[in-house]
């Protein structure tokens, strides 16, 4: 069994964070996102992992190297041009030929029981097992129709009328449960023998429907547990909440203090926190950060390594990536501040803002 992580997209929905790094290594609670997926694969005995990369691929390889520091073996296959989801995996065929694969989309935070999904795949003698997620019906997403044994019968897209109705009224009365593709698959790699090489080819729109049309055994597995696509800023913030609240079973970096919040680093490498600071239990503070007197950190907040938060500032439900400097008497709520940004004294940011790396917000500025 090999793990395959599709991690090649440019992450346009998560800009400006993805201008300076690929989406799969955007930090979540001061840890590159892909670490959570690698840890999940490892917990279920999958230690031979292939990354299918394109955008800023060198940053992913620089982080993981050969995988030995993470207790796994890493291989990398780079798309010279984007090849789609199935095409990206086809590109790695020389590495995995003949193996069974556990394929992940590189933007899914989950704690699904991968061992149970793999067992179901073997029991059904499937060529593909799709992990399914239940969502309220009617759904604006494409849904998967199965029989009572969870054999997939149809991939059904919502009508344009349904999409328009749900866009206008997202609180429409729910009538049941639909099942959507959760972006994790167990696959018999022999199905790639008929996939064309070096062209864009999609799992969802081409490969899976063609397998259904041929009568191949394609099954679904309705997984229990946490699941989130981190593709948008609000979902990215939600991922922090899930990790720090324990909603997703994941390894939080660092350790929990006697006051309940989390820190990375010990001794000189640990953060410096003034005793007068008020810090919520759902906070994570990175190595060498400095929190000055009378600072309040509330809600679900992540403070990156080497950040400075000046005296009397109030930070609530925010994500500060590394080396952010916050002046004195600053108020920031529900915002994401990227690396090496400077927020000067008395500034106020209360707008669900995403501040790009290297920005400077001038003294007394209000963004609301």
C-alpha cells in the first residue's frame, strides 16, 4: 500500500497566503498542513508516500526531504504542466505500478479511519473505493448515488436551477442526506493503464464515470469523523479551531501549559509571555514569540514563531504567521496576518481581513 497526495494546485482561493508558499504547506497551528496528512497516513501503517506536485514544488520537497525526519519514505513527481487529478497520479505510475493506493487531495483535513476504508475496499473487491461524506440534502455539490451495498451507481451534478436556488437561499429546508466525494480514495493502480499520459485527466469528471460505464466495481464508504476542505480563508480559520478544540484528532505541535494554552519550544527557544497577559486556552504560541504586558489573546488564535505583540493589544480569533510584529494598543479580530507584516500602534483590523506577507499597516489605521 502506497499513499499518494495530490498537492500541485496553485491555491488561488487561499490567496494572498499562497503567493509565497504552496497551499499544502500553509501552516495550520504553526505546522505545515501536509504534516497532518502524513501523520494520519503513518498512523494507519502507510509509510511509503508519493507527492504529486507542481506549484512551488521545491518548497514541499525542501520541507520533507526523503521523509526520514517524519518516519516515512517520500517520493516526488512533478507535473511540468497541470495534469488534473487523475493525470497527476498517472504521472507517478512508474513508482507505484501494481500497488494499491490511498490517494488524498492535498487540502483535506480529516481524521477518517483509513484502515476501515481499506478493509471495505478489500472486502468488496473494488477497483476504486471513494470516501463519502454526508451533507444535508439538497446539496449545492455534486452527489454520489449508491445502492444499498454502497456500490456507486451514478455521479449526479445539481441542476443550474438548484444551484441558483441554494445560492439565493442557503437556509432552504433540508429533506435528507446526500453523499459527496470527500477527496480520499483507495485505488487498484491497474486502472491507470488505460489513462492517457501527459494530458489533463480528472478523477471526478472522466476516470470514475468511465469506470462506472464499463461496469467496474466502484464502491463508496461513508466515513465517520472530522472532514474539512481548507481551500478558503474562512475554512482555513476553521481548521485552526478544529485542531485547537480537539474536534479533529490531530497532533498539536509543542505542549500545553499549566494555564491550558499551547506553546512551541522550551527554554530560550520558547515564547516570552508577560505574566499580565490574558490568553485563552484555544491559543497556540510559536517558538521565540514575545507577548508583552496587558495583552489579551482571545478565542481561537495562533501566533507564529518570532512574532511580537505589543503592550495592551487585543488579538481575537486571529492567525498570525511567523515574524509578524504587532504594535501597542492594537485591536485585531477575525483576521489572518501573513509573515513579516508590521501592524503599527493603535491600528484596528476588524474586517475578516487577510493581510499579505510583508505588509505594513500604518499607525492608527482602521480596517472595518
